[in-house]
C-alpha cells in the first residue's frame, strides 16, 4: 500500500536535493517556479479534460497533487497540512443551508449557507507554534 502523498513527495525532495523548510516561509528564490509548475499542470489537466483523455486527466491530477505536496514542503507547511485541511473541510461543510441541503448557484457552484464560517488558519498555525 502506498504511503500518504506527502511522505512520498518528501522522499523525492530528499533524493533530488529539493528544499524542504522546517518552518513556514515563502521561499523567494523558488516561489515563481513553484507557481509556474502548478499552472503548467492545471493547463495539462484542462487540455486532457477537453480532449476527453481519462489517462491524461489521471496523470495531470496526480502531478498536481505531487506539486501541491512539494509546495507544502518548500513553504514549510507540511507540519500543519492535516490540521489545515480539517479546518478547511469544516468550513466547507458549514456552507450547507439551514435545511441541511446544499445551496447551489444556477451552474451548480456551491454557495455559502447561513451558518458558514471561514477556516481559522491563523489558529491552526498558532496552535502549531508556527505563526
């Protein structure tokens, strides 16, 4: 069974001497490259989806996850990823309407319900001693 994606990407970073920061910081020297790689992978996903090529869609989604996890590592946010994701998930679940049903726009986009609360990522960072 495959280990979690963050662990396998960490293995790759270590093997290829790609930086991993221990504390949160935006790496000035590499931020533009990280963003460009993410944009490139999203463009590949778009092209694959528009072409109806499921193999390339899967490849692009895996590449996006790989690059995202690498960005967590390079930005020193890997230690708070799980807690941050839990906070964002709770926030997203708070978008349900008062009746417990999704509030949707005409095109199907989920809108914020009356009980919506934003994710408290400042708290997540502070609890980890990394604000």
